[in-house]
């Protein structure tokens, strides 16, 4: 478990979206990618963590990071949705080498986005092999890892137990029970909380979040995906981070500024910001 607490309180906390696909948002809204960042900053979001999804995308997000130093940070990884389209798993060592070279050259903030997704049912054995490669690399580089998990918590918990004490990170878009959440937290993983928490039907997740300590949570939008309740069908945007914070605050009967402050403290601890 990672210990943290709110420090240096401010009326204007740094607002960080810890998981946002700014490149996809630019395409979804037919907006220049630099303008996407400027617009979001104009609406109060200060910092953005952009996950890597596949090798051909890494350079694009790195260039965005260079355009907004100290505001945009990128990770490098291969999302499970893209694994099926890659070469045979026998080429895994080549992908590991390519990833390692990117970290050597550009010093990404984290490994990922990676993980497991049974809902897509695409090359699951392939997903497992690529995911463990990411875990191994994160341990070697001493980098946090950004994990996508859909209907694969048993396999994920098994693999994280194997690497317990060697890797830390965040379970992106967490949706599950308090028992599952606490298990991840005890293994050194934060819970990434996004728009799902705003849906009244998400009872299990809402109960879990209401019981979890703020020290275990990171705010994220996953924009342009995962829109908040009432905005279904629209491209999500980074400024919905405020609505997510408000929903968590309502569940915990606290002020949303405390949620925003602690998310920033947690992000600094995990990602070494």
C-alpha cells in the first residue's frame, strides 16, 4: 500500500487528468491537437498524462509532450486492443526492445497503457504474453504501469501477485467491488476513477469508491471515451474531471477541492511529477 496525504493546501490545486487520449480527442473533434490542449487548459485543467497505445502512435504523443513541457506527459505501451494486429507473439522480444529504446531516448513517465480485456476476446493468450512483457519492463525500468482490465481481474491479480513489490501503478477506469479495489491498493496500485462513477446504475463501483481512502484514488477522464452521465454519445473532454471530483465528493460527503488536491498529491507520488 502506498501512503500519502494532502499537503500544502491551496485554494487553487493543480488539476491533473491522469489518463487522457489527447490525440484521439483531436481526431474525434476534428481539432488541431495543440488546440485541444490549449482549450482544456483554458477550462482549468493544468496537466495531462497521455498513455501510449501502439508503436506508430508513440512519436505523435511524444511530440505533443515536447510542445507542452511540464503540462503534457506521455507513457509508452501497447494496449490489449492492438495486440491482435501485431506480429506473432514470437516477436515479443522485438517489441520489448523497441519499447526499451523509447524509454532510453524519451524517458516516458510510465509503461502503458497495457493490460487484459476479455470483453474484446481478441487473442487473449497474446494479450497475456504482451502484458507480462510490460510488467517485466516496468520492474526493470522502475516505472509505474498503467493497466487496462476488463473482465480479467482474476488473471490480473495473479500476475500482480507474481510481481508484487516489483511494480506499482494504476488500475485505469476501475469498476469493481471494494474487496477487489482493496486488493489492488494493498499491492501498490491506485484506482483510476473516471466517468463511470457518475452513472447511478454503477452501484458496486460507487459503493467501493465511497469506502476507499482518497489516498488510493486518481482522477481521469479517458477522453474522448468514458463520457460522464448525461453526455452519452458525445466526445468526452478533460474538463469533466471536475464533474468526476464532484461525484466522488458527494459520495464521501466532503468538498470536491479535497478530491482534486489529493489526486494531484497521488499523481505526484506515483508518476514522480
